[in-house]
C-alpha cells in the first residue's frame, strides 16, 4: 500500500496551489537563514579552535558527499513516507544537529554531524525544488523560480546579520539557528497532503541529464562551488584582510542582499531571453567581480558593493538553470532532472570549500578571490565552446 498522502495531486498537471507555493517559499526562507548563519558560524568556531582553513574547507565539503549519497533515495523516501513528512523530518534533524555542533568539541565528530546536517538540507532542496517546478505555470516559471530564489536569499541575508548582532560565541547563535529551522517547518505542516506526487519507479540515471543539459547542470556545479565555499570561507577571508569577525559575516549578507533584489528580474528575463547566453554572461560577471575584490579589499563599503552586485548576478546561474530544466522537462523527467541539478550542486559543494580554502591558505589572502575567478572562468570557456558547437538553443 502506498504511503503517499491521499490528497496529493499529479505532478505539474493542476492549477497552481498558491497556499502550497507560499508554504514552500516561506520554509525555504528559514532554511536559507539557518544555512547562512551556520556555515560562517561553524567556520569561525573551528578557526577559533585552531583548525586551519583548508581543513575547515574539507569539513564543509563533507556536505557534498552527503548530498551525493542521499540523492538516490529521495524519490523512494518521499513515496514511502510522504514528501511533506520527509521535509519536516529533515527540518527537525537539521535543528538537532546544529545544536550538536555547539555541544560536541572533538573535530573528528564534526564530519558525521556535517554529513547528517547536509543530507537533511539536500532532501529539503530536492523535494521543494520539484514542488516549485510543478507549481510554476509555464509562462511564469522563471518569475516563480526567481521569487523562490529571492526568498531563499532573504533567509541567507538574515543569518549573518543575526551573527553580527549576537556574536559568534556561546550557545545563543546555535539556539537561534535551531529555532529558525523549526519555525521553517511549520508552514510545510499546514500543506501536508497537498504536495504533487513524485513519479514511481525511482529516479533515472542522473548523469543522463548532465549530458542532455550540460550548461544548466554545470551551472549548478559552479554555483554550488562558489556559494558553499564562499559562505564558509568568505568570513575567514574577511578576518585575513583585517576585518573583525562581526564585520566579516556581513560580507555574506552583502552577497545575499544582491541575490534578493536581482532574482525576480533575472527570473522574469529567463522567461523571455535566451537562457544559454544568460548563463554565460552571469558567469562572466563572476570572473570580473572576483578579480576586482583584491583591489577594493581595503575599502569596506566598496567591497560590500562589489559583493552585492556580483553576488546578485551570479546567483542567476541557479535561477536560470532551474528555469531551463522546468521549461524542458515534465513529470518523471522533471523529478530526475531536478535531482541531477542538486547532484551537480553537491559536486560543487565538494570542489568549492576545498578550492577556496586552499586558495586562502596557499596565496593569502587574495588566493580566495582568484580561486573564485578561476571556477567561473572555466564555466565561461566551456559554455562558450558549447554554444559555438551547438548554437544558442533555447
């Protein structure tokens, strides 16, 4: 007997449920706040305990391994227990694990804890992004995904501001983060049973979709690398250039604020402008912005401005990539393509923190920015070669 909630609707085949849309978006806002609070908080705590930046990056990269490990089971878990139930359980697991980081001091134990925390985050993102893809009307898909990404960015902007207000010492930031995660679960509880059905039979070969839509899916890898690595290592870069800890975390908020203001316009454009070109332009802006950072690092407000503009535009890789998949695939293919998107993001989470942490270690302090520029530049080159070979496409 199926354990899928009896009131679920077939995927992508009914009028938009705006209450469910609001619930999913509000829930992801809480996840953004918890993530942007926890990533720099954990990095600063580890640095305070004498852990080198490259090992902070390796620990952060555990999240990528967790995501890759859990993705093959997403559909099976959702069918067995219900999509909304898995999302809520993942919220609770995140909250408990975050408090665990405060209680547990031996660094070795942080690896399995980071694994559990990241696996929960992956389940939330994989299921909510499929849900959003089904709820979004075809003619407004980019706009809806832009709203989703913008509210995620609102949450991401809130986390570092909380750290700036309450500091990074003691139990208070961990407690606030855990409560934010639990609060994010509440809206999803109210729409339990109204989520779309995930297709039966498990997911298809996810690498199949990487070959079919490489620009969209490698955009997820690049964005995952820069976002996860940047969120974790950017505060360390801030302290390396002489900023106080509470000012360093504000650097993350500057990026997130740019995301908030840019994603709805980018999503609107993604419904009307060639998506391949938009992806390459977004990455090219990332190259330029990263190369500017070392030259403005001594001017805090200018640095915030560069991060604000660059961060807002490069997040288009995420919004445009999701929009392209939603426009191209339906039903079972959409679920598998979304899972492949999250998988590539997870590979980015492996590459990014280690690369950016190593850059900061090997070429202090601006190797961090150079590593970001290199990641974006590789995408620009490969994307341009793809367009030269196959044309701009859709």
